[in-house]
C-alpha cells in the first residue's frame, strides 16, 4: 500500500514502501483507465525524504500501480495482477506511439 500527496505544482507524489519498510517516492505520470479500473504510471524520483522532493530528479525506474478508492474516498495504490500489468503496459505503449 502507499499514500500520495500533491506538491504545489500539481504533481501527485506517491510513496511506496517495500517489504523492508523502506519508502520510495514516485511521480504519477499519468492515469490509464481500463474498464472500470484505474492504473497509474509512476516514475521513480531520486529523493530520500520529503524535504528532497522539491528538487528531486526523475530516476530510470518506472512502475504501474492499480488505484483503488477506499471507504473514505482516498486513493490507495496497489500491485496490479500480471494480466492487468500487461494490459496497462500495452495501453501505455500505444499512447506513447501516438505522441
């Protein structure tokens, strides 16, 4: 699970903790709707803390997260299934080809 926050320039920053509890920061590049579901393409940021986010450069890593809305209306970013991941990856590639 992860949390997100918006920076002043409207970027959505997602914080994802790995199995060891280490937090990693990502910028939400785009939302891709597939059927009734929403997925986010996330770009890793070179930041070790919230204080470093303002000037953080984008890293080489990108990932895909499924967005689920909880009972309070908050977005929760989770791992997609393998099939969902492949479908979103294909949709993203088509979008990139069009641009």
